[in-house]
C-alpha cells in the first residue's frame, strides 16, 4: 500500500462547505473529493507525475491480518 502524506489545508468555510456537499453528492469523503479535483486539475494541465500512485481505494481500509 502506498503511504499517504498528510498536511493541513486552510480553506474558507464556504469553500469547505461547498466541497463537502459536492463530495456527499458523489459518495466521497471531503478529503477524497479534494484529491480527486487536484488529480484532475494536474492531469488537465499535463502536470500529473507519471509515478503518482492511484487514488485511494474506496471504502474502509482492510483489517490487518494476524500471521
């Protein structure tokens, strides 16, 4: 599994609320919606790195298995 990099993002509350509604309409989390939009913007601009991992899989992460 590819490690994800976390960081703080400060948004205008109205922008955040609009993103949250949009995400809910598309059955995504707000975080997943922001990543989706950033990936699409990078791809449209021809700046999406070829070695960028794919988007996170939807749903809950798998439970760790006991070996």
